[in-house]
């Protein structure tokens, strides 16, 4: 790794590039740890462009940690709806409540205290503490790991525990102690904008002269690809009941289950949020769905309901490739089911729902508009 004069030059060139060319992002205009923390959580598994409108709406409704801690969880999830990976939102609020209860509403400055908060690991803690408080903590995420792998021509699976620990040590050695927040953002910015997974723009890189991967002509092939988990195909059938007023029925978030979630575990696939009556199917989906509805609604005349196929929708959740089969069921009056709610099909986002549920609703609306069934 670099040291002495080379390290000083490396730091100077990377920081100079970052300060001149960094993207203008809303969370870079503040040192408020709550804002920085929120942005870091939202950016996990989410692109910057997609996260910005959610970030701005979320702060408008929950301007500080006290507001977030005191809010109904359903409202937190509703504002998160569409971002996916909803455990992030649940943990965010749990952490806010812990900060209010144990730290007087102030984000803790000690690394040990930050790591004790739900949803905060080594990377997130280092990012918040360095950017908000100037703490000398080097971040290591996917972007930074890729930069380091190319700089040092490091082969193999970067996520292998021992190799990841070495990457963290490398990140610690490179850290600019005088500007740790800017430094961490510069490393991440380099990985996000120039040292990208495919077709890295080495000619524009401010530190290309120090890159061993480029010198060896292997930068594009680093880091080496990890073995992906085998994709599992799942088919789901969903019932979209609609009355004459355009109201539909959504079931409440599934209660926590202690069983190990199978690939077709519906509560997991709907992100434990409000959802249409849904089940995993093989064989004839309409028959299976009809039987499911009869069991869900004992006493209702479900046998007379006409299930109209509303197309086929694709969805993905981690290693699962999901085929959604929505069925439109137009009826005079929606059944009353304990815990369920009646909401306009055109506005189901008034409740916290997953993208999977949103796709089912869109398909049902399109089917109703193109070929409305007779009631």
C-alpha cells in the first residue's frame, strides 16, 4: 500500500477532485447527524436518484429524531413504501426511539454506542461519525471495496471475512485524518461515478497513477464476481376484490412468525405490510385462489364470484423470481374481515404497501379499464 510522499499525493489528488466534481446531493449540505444517518440508511440497496425524493418527503414529515421516534410505525412504513427492504425503516424508528430514551435525542458520538443502535453496522457508523462529527473512522462499502481491490489488484471474493478485514485495514491506512468525512465521501464518490463495476473511466480518475489493477490491465475484471445464489421461481396468485365504488380489500400486515421463511413465504414476499389476499400456487391458480378465499371468508358466497385474470406480472425479491397472477373479482359489496381495510383501488398507497402489492393493483386497474367485468 501507499505511504509517505505517495500517500500524501494520493490524498491531495482525490480530495481535490472530490471538492471540485462532487455531486450536489441534499445530505451533503448539512452536518446534522440525523439527516446523514437517514441518507445512509436509504442508500443501502437503493440508487441515489431513487432515494432523493423519499429523503426529502421523509424529512418533511419527520424533521428530527423526536418526530420519528413518536410517529406511528404505519406512517413511517407508508412514507418508506416503494423503497423496499422495509426492515431498514423499522430499524430506523427503533434506533430513533433508543436515541431518545438513552441519549437525550442526540445521535451518539461514541462508536460503541452507534453500533448498539438497530440497523447500524460498521460502515453506517463510520459514515455518520466521520461526516457529522469528523471522527477518524474509515468507511468500507461495496464502492470503496471495489476501489481498493483495483488499487491493490486484489483478487478473490472481497466479502470473504479475512479479505474484508484486510480491505478495512487498507481503508484505515488511506484515511485522511484531517478531513475524514470528505475523505470517506470522496472514496465512495470515486466508486460510484468513475470506478464503476463495468467500464471504469480510468482516464478521468484522479488517482489512476497509483492503480495497480490499471497497470496490470485487469482493472475491469476486478473485483472478481461472487457466486450467485441459485434463483428460485415462485408463482403467486392474488385476489383483487372491487366493489361498485372502486373500493378494494387489503389484509393487514402479517404477524411475526417464528418459522424459517421458505422461498414462497407470503409474509416475507409482501414485506410484512398491507396486501391483497395472496398465496403461493402450483397448478391451476384460480381454483387454488378460490379455495383460499373460501377458507379466508367462511360464510360468504365466494363460489359465485367470477375470477378474471388480470395479466401476468414479474417481480423479484432477493434470490426469488416471482410471477404474479392477479385476479380481478368485481362484487356488489366487499366482505368484512377482522383487521382488513377497504380502500380505493386507485389509492392503496394510503396504507404502507410493498412494490409487489403495488404491481398487483396496477395490473388489476389496467384489466378493469380495458375489459370491465359485469357485476
